[in-house]
C-alpha cells in the first residue's frame, strides 16, 4: 500500500483528490435509455434486458412462494442459525430507533403536532453478480418491518441456475412479501414506475453497482431513495498497540468487495505503517478474490502517517469513511473526536465484518464522503412525518397582522386576504 508522510494540510489535499467524484455521462445516457424503455414498455422491456444482460429468458418475474419456503427449509442449519442471530441483533438495535409523534397543547387555543406514519410500499434492491448478499436483505427489510411498512417487495438479478437459496431464505425470514427476478437499472426502473407484474413502490433502498446507483439517482423524485451508494470503504485509526495482522485483514475485508473500493489507515507510527503495508501484500496474495482486491489496494488505498492523534482524526474526518475502526487503547474515549463516519467499530474485537452481519447496526451506509451529511439506513428511513396545526379564532387574531405583513412583503395578496376574510363582519 502507498504510505504518505505529509503535513496535515498536504494530507488533507491528498484525501480530497482521492474522494473527488466524477460523472460518467455515457453511463448516465445508457441508464436513462433503460429507464425510459421500462417506463414505456414495462414487462416486455424487462424480458429483453434479462436476456441481454443476464442470459436468462423469463416470462414470470415473481418467484413462487413455494420456492422461497423450500429454500429456507433446505438451508444448512449453521446458516439458518447465523441468519437468526443476525435477525435478533438487528431487530434489537433498530427497535430503539422507533419515532413517536407528538402533540403540543401547552398554549391555550393552539394545538400543534407531528404524526409519524410508515410508508405504504418499499422496494429492496439486492445485488447479485459476483456474490450473494442475504445480509443485505436483513439490513433493509427488518428496519422497514419495524417501521410498520405495509408491503416490502424485493428485486434481485436473475441467475441461470435460479436465485441463490440463501437470498430466498433470508427474504422469508426477514418478512419480504414478494421477490422478483430482475436486476440492474431495469430493476430500479420497474420499482420506480411499476410494470404489469411489478408494483410501483414509494421508496427504493439497497446497494448496487454503478448502473444501479445511477438509476436510483435518476428516478429520485419519482420515488424516494435511501442514498447513492458508491464503492465500499474502510478507514482505520491505529497506533503501535494495534496488531498489524488484524489491521491488514480488516483493510482487505472491504477491498475484496470491488476494484473501486477504498481501504485507508491513519497512524502515528511509521513502523506500524510499514508492517501493515507488508502484511496487506502477504494476505492479498492468498485471497480467492485477489483479482478484485488488488486494484482496490493499488489504486484507491493508502496509509497516512501523522504526527498526533488529533491530526489522525482530522484526516479521517475529511475521509468520512463508510466504516471506521478505532484501534487505539480505550477507543470509546475517542468517540467525541469522530465527526464524519457511517458506522464506527471500537477496539480490536470489533472487526468491520461484525457490522456487516450480526452486530446489529446497519451495513447500508453512506460512502464517498457523504457521511459528512448523511446517516446509516434505519427505521427513520421508512416513515414520513405529517405536521398538523389548529388555532382558535382568538389565537389567529393575535398573529393575523404578522401573517398579512409577511404575505404582502412577499407579494402574495391572496395569502393575506385568506386571513383577513375570517375577521370581516
């Protein structure tokens, strides 16, 4: 891995170069065409794309419930156990996020409040391709269930040998109402606009490749989305008390996701930086997914050596990583220094994959520096808030002049008159 030993200002400049985002206009155009084809031609377009992109001919996109039930029944017992542990921990964590509405009646004659209500129908996008992701189903469906979403539908790319049983089993366990075999930008378009077989949803959540992310961005406004997810990231803050073998393994745990993934470590120890760099290379050569992880390490990843703990956190807050490990003694003491991160893992036994699977916190997280202004997926993403107001005649009269003054300042005479007519004889 590249090792930088720079001043704080210089290192912050390097970080910004790595996090600059660009728009591929060719992908934007291709995705736009796919969305328009699906919007106009529905299932016929989906069949065309399934054959073109996935090599699968389909008449019916919906997976029969008997196939889903059979998939769960036939899963290995150790996998069932792991999914059940994940469900328990995710449910426990996210149940604490449930929001309550409120009614403010402290002022006589005025009632104000907020009603929290779940979305009616949510669509989950679950990637296929190089790996199966039953964990993503648990992370997206369970918070939606806890929020009270009435219907959860899922799309996932078709496979020549059928959908992975682990994916179908997780869908059953998490309470997904329907599973459809369609992926890519066309799957996002189907959820956004609806087709003959696939219902239109109110919100689309879940990660995917650049075509999926681009499609989510383009349909935003037609439906809500969780976030525009980029390649996976890990950031580690460590000193010489940390184990370089552990650190290298954690960096590679995210590098194996995608050639564009980022693995970043910040330390105040030059010795540790070199040990981790060497260990990454040793472990990398033994990885089954070396062909994916190596370009991520060589092109997008680095170790920064800083002079102080304060500078280490300054740099990492600029990175704003999706996952942040703090591998320092008494790591909880440093949480006050964390300003930007998707999810934080404290200490040597909170390795990042804990959060990917069974830790309970969500693994659908902001990437590409967006942790500076966005949050992990949670129950709050599956509800909407409706405000309400009631004023008595006397209370409205008290503020009527203020309303009409502001309305006429803005040139909105009808606004002012709508208040004044209520006090005319």
